[in-house]
C-alpha cells in the first residue's frame, strides 16, 4: 500500500516536471520522458505495474543520464538549484542528467517492486 501512495506522489511530481518543459528547445523529448514517468507512476498507484515499460524507461534513461552526468564536475550545487534560466549549456546538461537519473531510479523501483 505504501508503494501505491508513493507512486501517486511521484506521478504528481513528474507531472510538475512535465509542465515546466514547454519552454525548452527540445520540449517534446522531455515532455515524453516525464509524461511516461507520470503515466507509469499513476498506473502503479492504481495497482497496474507495467514492468516491461518501466524496465525500458529505466535502462534508457540510465544510459542517457550517463552521457550527461559528467557535467556535474563543472558546476556547483548552487548553480544546479539556482535560477531556472539557462545560464550555460553545462548547467543545463547537469540538470538534465540529474532529472534522467531520478526517472531511472524511480523506474527501477516500479520495475522491481510489485504494486499489486
């Protein structure tokens, strides 16, 4: 039962992530990633675990985040969590990598943990 409640909260969180992507140059990509994450979360909160889709999302976003996370070496925590405006490509890529890592970790939970 606790997983269903957390899944509902994560679904709301991912909807929030989705809503702030529309001003991004590659918004469709990010709306897709966060939208699918929200959908999988709400499905899990209703007791429908789509494990194969969660597995694909987990592995895909993990691989993608691995290409962006090296940028973390070049930014500070204040820059990552500072103003949302794109100040540099490095900061943007570090933020994107962390977002993808969040998606990947949560998708791994949905992949592994039963929701029924």
